C-alpha cells in the first residue's frame, strides 16, 4: 500500500520540477528580451528630483531616449545652486565688459528639471537654425530612405549669403551632391552654401509645420533676422533627444551628425575627454555687435543634459571663453 501511494507522489514531483524549471527559463528569456526592447523607468539616484518624476525612456538606442516634450518646472536643490553659480559668473563677465548679454538654458531630461538665466533676451540663432533645415529632409527619409540619395546640383556660391567668420571647409562649385552629403556639410561644417541649396529644394510645408508644431513663430528661410530666446533655441535639441518627431532612426541619424560638428571652441572647451556631445553653434555680426551661440546634448554617462548658451558682445574670443566657462561650471556640477 505504501509503495502504491508513493508512486503518484514521485510522478507529481518530477512533473512539478519540470514545470517549475520551464517557468524559470521562460522568465529569464523574457527578462533578457525586455532589456533591449521595452521602455524602462529611469530612477536617477544622483538626482534629488528623481522621486518627483517618473520618466519612461527606451534604453536600446545610442543617443535617443524617446519621451514627449514638456515644460514643467521642477525646482531642485542642486539646480538652484548651479543656477546661482552661473548667474554670478555671468554677472561678473558682463561687469568686466566681456559680454553685453548672456543667456543660459539647462535641462536634465531624465527628471524634466530645468532652469534659464536671462531667458527673455532675444538673439539671432544664425547657424543653429540649420537644424531646422535638416529636419524636413529627415521627415521625408522616414517614408522614403532613398530621399537622402537624391542628387542636387551646386553651380556656384551665392554672393548674397551672410559672410561666415568660422569656416572649416566648403562645397566645390559645379558639382552634384546627394542630400546626405549636403546634410553632412550643413551640420558638421556649418556650410552656408549647403544651407542655401537645401533650403531652396526642401518641402516648405514640412518646414513651416515644424515651427507650428514647436509653437515657434514661422521664419522667412531666406532672411537671417529671425530671433528667438534661449529656451526656444533648446527645443530643436529636445525634439531630437526625445525622438518623438523624427522617429528613432532619423533622430539617431541627426544626432550622430551633430556629434561630428567641427566647432570646438564653446561647450567642448569646458568638458573632459572623451565626452560625447551632439551640438551646433551659430555666429552673427551686425549693428556693432557680435553674437556667438551654441546648444547641445552632453552625454555624461546615464545623466545626459541639454545646455544652450547665447551670447552677445564685441569680441568673439571673449564670447567663446564665456561659453567654455559656463560649460565647465555646468559639467563639474552635473558629472
């Protein structure tokens, strides 16, 4: 009798152990797959604001962390200290005559906390606007990847274009260029000829819609007197970082180009090497003043931040130093 009773118990224990093992194996498989394909909740132990905001982002991408744009103000102890330090530095630089106006926008997208300094001041963003010329082409490429291989003929330079003070390389006249080659020249080398050529050949409806979607005034693409605040300037970088407008692939494409921007005399001056930065600068001379600006996404480990700096003065070298110092102060506080 005892042997007969023990048999079903042994059977059930064997079956039960197999089922348990199967469940454990499937759970491990799901955990591994979910690691790269499911959104994750960012909890940043370095940031006192983290408990206030629950941010879900896709962790599998190289540069993007998909999330909607939003403008909530989260007041944080660490940001208050940094804001005060930057405000004191800017005040000193202006009193020393190194700049007439300086504005800063900083955002920590992992917690949606941000601040601005002199946010009401308006500037001419100049070459930072080249990001807005790139975006309509990448919107097209989402639907038709071959759009980036379309060739456009560049005949000769436009003498009416604003003169550039910072030039690394230029297009060759009487040559065909693919859209992807022109986008590289536009973003990496900030080439004004590439900008003009792309502006004349892009979908104007998509361009106008971009500014409408960002709640920004619509610019005249062929006039350079457009002005914006430092917060408004930051929207281009935030849009690419969140990947909500262009999608993951095209946002990664855009940010990859921005990491190769060959301007090194602003935000990059204040960082340790190697720190990846997706950035774009702009410079303008007129009415007795010089303007020098830069915005970018600084990828510090798992704590990226968006920094935009806009300056006005009479000396490009001093404005460049101010941007580098603001970048250094910010980096030392947030790294």
